[in-house]
């Protein structure tokens, strides 16, 4: 194998390995952005093979194919970054850039052949696409991995800008239209392209690893039945806020579904699960900004209201009680309604979560003793039932 062929095959071999890797991952983890990355990597592999062997008899066909493939790869990578960030893909700008680029390619391939102009048009079109991508990613920055995608997209901008600049720096007589000459310019760009492919692959591997870690962490803190925090997640979130705001007011509400055992015994555990799910949904739907909502055991729920007074907490739980009276539960008789009792504890200065939980538990016990479907509020040594 001569050096020319070896150098030209490095990129398709390396990118082909990445394609197989991402395809295997995507088959197991069907994340949309991974599908875009896999497709981009696969098309890039074919593109590099065509660039190496020029399989079409007509040189112009090879050139057009390579430009269309490059455009497709960059659009797919742009979509991958934006979809992963939850941003809208700028369809109209992409269509405008693509139409302009393809028109220019056809003109400077068939009408007025010009390699320098075609190279610059291709590079500037790719820069424009990645610039729109960065613009879409900037407002979505929420974690270090978002910055990774912004960084990788920025590297793509510099890469394509460098391709245009280096063309002037290293252009030689050997660069003729319709040929693939391994000279200083092409060798350098092949190596830089390889580095870019590796950086892109590593970047998306890091992003995927972070996303999977976040999902595992979220699942470990989420109650699968109700969709809200489980006890571990609730305590961690509540403790975090209370420790960061040691003297700020807060109210803790503990709720317990009344006669839950009877519901299970009468209508079955599946109906009881639906009641728990519905109750958790109600608590979350009517929670204010910053509320920490969790299921802390069986049919017992807790809500921390940061900065909230007993009056605010009372209004919140009364809303929940009213909604319960109007919400039918699937699988139960239409006239069946379940109720819940609530215990509230307003925070005293420097009081911990454990102290508030004990106080709210005492208030809940009082609400149960008072006949259920009621609210008991503990304000320090003062207890109000109603």
C-alpha cells in the first residue's frame, strides 16, 4: 500500500469505527440525538471512501457527491446538538443555506469550474450552519456538557475557516479540478479532519455518559409510581434548601391518604396504586415554584414550601383536598372519592428537617384523631385543627 492510499484511508477507517460504536449504542439507547450522530458518522465514512477512491467515472459526479455528503453530515451534527439541548432546529435558515450552497456547487462544477471558489463556498456554508447551531445552544446552557457541545461546534467553525485560509497558504500547481492530489494542503487537512472526528466522537461520548448518569441519578431519587421524588430525593432536596437558608421561613406539609388499606382491600392493589399516582400528580400540579414534593412512604407524602407561611401552606393543601373531592379514580366506582389528612409544621429559627418532620407528624396524628379529611397546623407550641 503506497503512502497516498494509506493516508487517504485513515479517515474512513477511523470514522467507520466510530459509526459502528455509535450504531451499537443507539440500538440499545434510542436517544434521538444519537441517531443523528450515527447517521452523520455513517455518511462521513462513505464520503471519505469516495474521496479516497473516486468511484464515479465522471469527476464532477464525485465532486457533487462529496459536497452534498459534507452538507448532510454538518446538518445532522447541528440537529444532534440542538435536539439534545431541547432547542428548535432552525429549519428555514438551514434550507436557505443549503439551497444557496448546492446552487453554487452546481454552478462552479458544471458551468464555470473553479476549485478555489467551490472550496471557499463550502467552508463558508459550513461555518454559517455551525454558527446557527452555537446561537441555538447558548440559551440552553444548563450543565458542563452543554458547554462541550458549544466548544465542539466552535471548533467546527474554526476548522472550516482554517480550510479556506490554508488553501491560500498551501495552494500549489498540483491542485487541479477533478483530481485528488496528496500535497501539503490536502495532507494537513486530512490530519486535521481526523483530529476533528476524534474530538467530535469523544465529545458526544462524554455527553452521553453525562446524560446516562443524570438519568440514573434521577431514577434513584424518583418514585416510579407517582412520578415525584422518593424519600431519598425529597430529603436531599429539602435538606439542601434548609441548610442553604438556615433562618428563612418554611412550612412542611405531610399528607396521608385516609383509609388506604380499605381501598386496597376493597378495590385491589392496582386501584390503590392509581390512587397514589393521582394524589402525587395533584400535589405536583398545584405546587408553587420551588416546592419540594415527595412520596416518603406507602401512602404518605411530604411537601416543603420554602419561604412559605402556614397560611400559604394551608391554602395549598385546601386546594388539594377540594380537587380530591372532584377527581374520579380509574378502576373505581364513579361515585368513589378518597380523602387525605394533612399535618403542617412551620419552621422555627434554625430548625432542621428532622425537627420539622417530627412536628408535621404530630400535626398529622392530630388530624387523623380529629376524624380525618382535615388539616392540623403546628406553630411551635401552638396547634390548630380544622
